[in-house]
C-alpha cells in the first residue's frame, strides 16, 4: 500500500521551505550534519536506501529538497519537499532518500525529541489503550505549526540562545503536535516516565501505589512488576520527583519549610535529611 502526501506545495509548505531552506544552505555535506544538540541536517546527492533504520528516540522530520520514502512492513509513505513527518524510536523501518531532479539534492531537517519538556504530558495508559495507530506519519500543517517549527529550529540553531528558551520553543511545537494522532510516537514513553510525570504534576499529593495504579488504570501489583522490569520503583520515583519539586521551590525563593510542604514532606527534618543525601547540601545551603 502506497501513501503519497502533498505532491503539490501548499501555502504552509511553501512558507516552511522559504524560511528553513536558507538554514541548510551552508551545510550540504553528504550525511548527517549536526547543527545543535538535537537539530540535524541530512543531505545526499544520490538516491539511497537505508535498511532496518531504528532511531534511538522519536524525531520530527522536515523535507527541504527531494523526497523521502518510509517503508514499514508492506506500507510505503512518501514525503515530498515541504512535508513534516514524525518517526518513532525503536521501530525498524526502511527509508529511501531521493534527490530532487532539478538540483540533485535530498535535504531534510531533523529535530530529535529524546525527552518531553516540562508541561508536555506523555501518552497516558488510557490513551495508549485506545489504540488506533495513525495511518500516516505525515503531519498536517497549519500556520501556527509552521511558525512554531521555524522558531524552534532557529532557537536551537542559535548558540547564543539559552537552554530555557530552546526548550520553550520545542515545547511550543510539541504542544501543537500533542493532539494529532500522526504525532503520537513523540509522546509514547515508559511507565516509569509516566509515573514521574504524574507525581511531578502534584508532588504534595499523598501518593500511594494503589492510588497511582488507579490513576493509571492498572492494578497495583501490575504497576510494581512493570516498574521493576524498567529498573525503577514507586518509592524511588516518588522520592526523586518530590525532592526535585523542593529544589525548584528553593530556587524560586521559598523557605525550607515552604519547600518541604511543596514537596509533600510533613516533616521538615525528614525533608532536610533526604535533600542532603541527594544533593550534598541542606535546603538552607549549608554543607
């Protein structure tokens, strides 16, 4: 089954190309060219096929010149220039990169998503159980998404921009992609990561294995077993996320008492002891 997306440039595709092609113009060596920590430009001059490609983490791809084919099982998806697509991590697939007939170039921008920025939730267990994988990796473009992609790529590529701004720009892209079934691969994380996200969203809550399992829609014994299989435990995740919440509160100017409360610790001394064990200093800054 072949699925060909967007043979003709839409206004949104054209806008994306006009703004991002200049970014790649000076980086047209064959192969993967690193622009920044999670931003890459891939270029080739001859048609090439990569068999059993398996990414370490999910990615957002933007075809700037030429055409990309993705083969997954017996299904082919074709992405011409101006297309945006999402590929999952850890899934073997074949990829074919086809240079443009007019300029002899295949060029694509790649944005890796090794983790989710603060405020962007992973897929919940309930969402995963809903099933219904997207029929396409191709992402529908809109004006807001084009703006967000261009801002993110520009910010990540600018070495003078701080990490906070880069993560904010990436979060803007992911917030727009979060509702789209075509982009679900970006938000599929491990159970331990989902547990951490839930606790981090409300660290002062009286979390228990049973309560968290109910939140996830699974049994308590299943939760323990699956976390153990990932090399984690409820207790270790709870402690880590609560201490991170306390550290963030202190960084924002809160007192050690307020930080202990924000982190869900009824005892200030217990909080101080755990804080020192983890960070090597007390909440007041004394070693």
